[in-house]
């Protein structure tokens, strides 16, 4: 079947300028486009492609400061949802994080909390966190998207 991909066919790579139209299409399709920052561009994104399908199947950003990353804009193309691709990519984030010398990867989600828990992230209480970089981001979310503040859950993947 056309949309069946094996995990070993999936490759995570830095996005290039040619990927930007597909990334924006994917973010619009996932309903995330209104939430990306004004300064977002292809340079911040990672894309997932396969040896079979050369188009972008999945994308995300990692905003990094002091070996701590914030995972944002995680989206899987509609035709590939429910096929394990998002889960497979999420399970490979520790390897990517270690290659980037990260200590932690944070994520915030108002609709996919169970997905992140199943993918190895641990839910965290903001009141118990000390990482000001992520706390500023969480504050930004609460201030700019109050409609989601009660539903937003926060997660961490500790690498070291």
C-alpha cells in the first residue's frame, strides 16, 4: 500500500529552503500554522522523509538554549496519521537530542498529551521546574493562548 512505511525508511534531517512550502502546508493541515512565530523559517525545522516518498511526511522544530530544547510545531501529514510515524519519530528524539548534546527536551501540548507520555516523555508540573528557558516559553503560551491554558500539559524528556 502506498502509505505504509517501515520505520527504517524514515529519515530525520534538517529542513532546507526547498522544504518550506511543504512545511507550511503541513502546519496548516495540522491546524498549527496560526501558532508559529513570526521569525519561524525552514532553518529551525527538522523534516522526516522516506526513501520511498521524497516529500515531507512529518516536521518539528527544536528551539535550543544552553543544551535544553523546546519541541514545537510537531505535525504529521494527514494521510500518514494513525500509521505509527509520529510515534516512531518521537521515539527517535532521544538519539537526535544526544547528537545535539542536549540535556533535556521539553514539549507542551493541549491536545496530544497521551501521545507524548506514550513516547517516553514524562509529564511535569511547572511549579516544580527550574529551567527558566522553558518556564518563559510556558508563560508565553499562557499569555498568548489563554483559550488553551487549562488544557495545556507540559512534558520533559531527560537525556542526561
